[in-house]
């Protein structure tokens, strides 16, 4: 995921959580690795925000801060 964020600096458009996580899933698929793309919400102590992230099956969110009351709830997993 770090490489996807680094590459995004060269893109002239928007690069946020949806683009970064999708790029990571596509790169993993190219390398025949298994990642799940999740679209949903991240519940913080206010506010709640829409978010996209990747998960390793059986492990959970990758590269996400999940301590300190941050909880990820997926509405769609692909």
C-alpha cells in the first residue's frame, strides 16, 4: 500500500482512500496475492467518515490505524 501512495503523488488527479486501496488490490491480483477491497465507514470518536481500505483474509485491515477507538465496518467487500 505504501508504494501505491507513493505513486499517487505523480498522478494529477485525486488520490485518496478509494484510489489507493483499489490500486493495492489490483497490484496484489497481478502478483496472484489475495486482498479484499472494502468500502464502508470508519467510526471514530466523532465524526464518522466514509472510507475504503484493503483487508487480508483472516487478519483484518492492512495499513490502517485500528487502535484507539477506530473501527472499520464494511458495507461491501470485493
